């Protein structure tokens, strides 16, 4: 109870803007698609107006904002690709933006495999956090309750000691690193979770799945039933069933976001599908000819950010695919599913497993690597397929290979340079996966 009170006080003092936005957003009904579309279109118009008046790339399009209410007119804006951002980043900036101290540079992460640099604003970050908290609220979570993050950071993987994290403490959060997992590590985490008894768990979907399989295999009884927030990959039905079984039939839900745009969509308690975080983004589902698909059809997910006045991403092809879940003709506010992101785990000789995001972290922030795929062929051999970018530097690749060998030990690495990475039959890129039997 004391930690919960401390968490509320901490947010009130240090996250007051995010908290204010969160309290405003949660007054709205996520299921009222008609009202939310009106609200969303008003924000979209403001972003378009700023772009057309102040950003070179959009000024030259000479958009007719008078007829903005027509989706047909909106579609005249060309879709933004990662290559376009790389090549024309300077023309995508708002030169009239005055509060330059409120912007910061970031690079793409998530599961797209094509790193890009972009600028975000503090306002966008605040809305991202507010919408993340909104997703917790929609799944009956008190944002100040005790929680555990089954998360990780590359820099923490081989740390000899842990340092006290004041921010986590006052937010009532405990972080357990899951980039590397073994039965021993999982067992220690399970014991700690049983001791802490968190109200909710935020987790890499593959990490919580590994933990769940260990719990079920060893018939471990948990003494608590948390709500489980899964992200960084699709939450497949088989995974969801395994996780629910391990955690006493817990409510398990999928949250979809990315580093470029933050919160995109979330599952909602007692509802089907993922609902778009309409305060943060405008979403379209388009076919390969950039035409809108119909309800129930799969297509490319295209995002417009609604809270970045300095470098708004308008009709940005994020690299994921999804299934449209509503009949709305102007974009979409509901996804039946997100289908185009896949991560896996790589197995080591000592029977530990390394989360796929350890490898993606090594390649996402390399300007010279446009795309990649890592395949484990055997316990002592992996293949790495690389698509070079224009700024390819061999030293960057060698640095990544050194870190992989340092982590995996004695292993053969076969590097192959490719023009592209082949998609699966369903349009996915298997960025990291093992051909070994799990």
C-alpha cells in the first residue's frame, strides 16, 4: 500500500503531463468508434495543416485541406517508406518549430529489421506513455499497483551486480532481465514472482511464453494471478493458452507498439481484436497497391502520428501487416490481428536460450544494415543473411559478430549478403529463429 501511494505521488510530481493526458484519455469510450473517429480526424487535420504549411516535403504536394474530410483526397498523400525517410529526412522537418529543446533523436526498433533515424517531441512521448497507461486501464490494471517487467537491455546482460533503480522503485516496478534465459534463471524468477505477487506483468511475449512453459512442465503452483501485458511480437493462441495455464487462468492480452510511433493498438478486456490508440496514431490497412482493404482482409499497416509537430510521420509504412477489424472507410480503429512480426530464441550448448531481441538490438542501430535474418542451423552453427545499406561499414558488422560469438561461445557463423530477405507465405519476415526442436 505504501509503494502504491509512493507510485501515485511520483507520477503526480515527475510525470504530471503524462498523468493529465491519461486522465483525459480514459474518460473516452474505446468502443465508441464513431466518436473516436471524429476526435481522431480533428487531430489528423491539425497535423496535416502543420505539415502543409511548414514542412517542405508536404508543401510541394499542394494538398486541398478544404476537402480533407474525403478519404479519397487524403489518399493523394504518398505513403512514406523507410527509404524515403533516409533519403529526405531534412525535408521532413518543421523548420518553423520553435521549441527545439523539446525534440530528441531516436532510431527504429520493434521487429521491422530496417533501422531509421527520426526525431520525436516530448509531447509525443507524453502521449505515448498516457496511451500505454490507457491500455492498462482498459485491461483493469491500476497503473500504481505492484508490477514486474520481464524485460531486458543488452548492456545489463553480463553485469556483475545490479544497481538500485530509484525510478523503478517509486513506480512500484521490478525489472527482471530476460534476454538470456535458462531453467535456473527462470526458476529463480518464478520464486521471486511468487514472493512479490505482482498485480500485473509486462513482458516480451516470447519471454513470458518461455517462463510459462517452464512453470507448466515442472507443475509449479503460483500463489498469485496477475494481468499479463504482452508486447514485441504476435501473441499466438497457443502461446496465450500456455501462459494462461501457467498463471492461474490470468487475463493475458496483446499490446502493439513501436519505437517510431509508440502505442498503436491494444486488446481490451472482454473484447475481441485490438483497438487503435486513436489519441496517438491514425491507422490504415492497405493492400500492396496502397489501396484500403475491407473488413477481414489482411494488408500493410500504415501509420500517421498525431502528436509530433516537428517530424510527423504521415502514412508511414511501418513494416508490419494486420487484418482490418471494422467497416470504417476512413482508416481503421480496430485490428482483428497483427500478423507480420516474428521473433524467436537461439539455443546455446549449455541449454540456455537467448531471446531474439538480443540479436535484433545488435542490428537495428546499424546504419549500414538495411535488413537481416538469423537462422540457427544447429547447436554450433548459425546463418546470418545481411542486406547492405548505402552506408555499410564492415566494422559495424564485425562488432555485431564479436558480440554474438561472445554470447554464444564456440559457434560457426556463416554470413551471406543478400539483395532482400524472403518473406514467408503469410508476408512475415522470420528475423530470428532456430531450426532446432524446442
